[in-house]
C-alpha cells in the first residue's frame, strides 16, 4: 500500500487548491468530499435510505440529494446527524480504502476535511494541514457558499478548533496570503513525501531538502 499523507483544514482554507497543486505532480488524490458525493448519487442505496428517513423534501426534482435541505434537517439535531453519519461513514470508508489500495503512486494524498473531528489522523502516515487566518476563513466561506456571517460562524464553530488542528499537523501550508506561494511549498513537500515514502529518515531529509 502507498504511503498516506492526509490533507485537512477548516472550511474555506483552500484544501482543493492545494490538492490540485499536488495532482499536477502526478500524485494520486483520494478526496473524501468527492466520495461522499458519489455515495449519495441517484441510484445509490444510501440516497434511498436518506429519502426514507427524511422524506421527499431532501430529494431534488432531478433525483439528486438536496444538500442544503439535509444540512438544515441535521445541523441542529444531533441524533439525526449521528444517524446520517452511521449510514454514510462506513460506505465512505470502504470506498476510500479501495481507492487507496488501488493507487500506484509512491504516496497518496488523502483529502479529509473532518480528519481530526472523526479521529482519523492515526490512519495516515503524515498529516498536512492547510491553515488560514480566522477572518480570511470567515470571508471566504461567506463568499463561496453565499451565506451570512452567522451561518459561516456556526459552521466554523462546529469544526475542531484551529489550535487542535495545528497540534495534529506534521506539516502546514499557510494559505492566508498570496496564492502564488502555494506551488513552491507544495513542490517542497512533494519532494519530502517521495523520500519519506521511500523510507528515508525525516532528519536526513531536512538536511538536504
């Protein structure tokens, strides 16, 4: 199995941008968000189960999942949120493991927004955190999702704290400033991860990279 680097970060931190940069280096990307969308696509058993639980209001006219409606139903209801997690997480995990096992690159970038929240960091060989200043995170989230400040703050508050996320990091990419700084940092980390995947010692890498 390939060496696993888990990429995580809070909402609006720019995980997708960083993952795209790694993909340009030929790295296999296994994205939990993409898998999560796939398992509730029309025709999937999980979508049928969600429809049975929450009714037609969470299904759009084209048969796809009405994500905002489902989010609204479970956001303030811990029991319903737990039910959804118990339904989806095992399916997502199984597909994730299948894709990681299929990867034929020296290491896999496993993109997991809720890595720390779900206690999954021990399943990776290394944890990379995309960090961003809180006010920038807030404004990006509001702009991207078209939501007001209160909604954005609620979503951020529901995630693990910035401090706890950083405490779990082996490596950090600061995405608060100029986007042009991302590519050189990713290139540096890519070289490091190739060496780690080949079994080289981290201290030896630091001396030569």
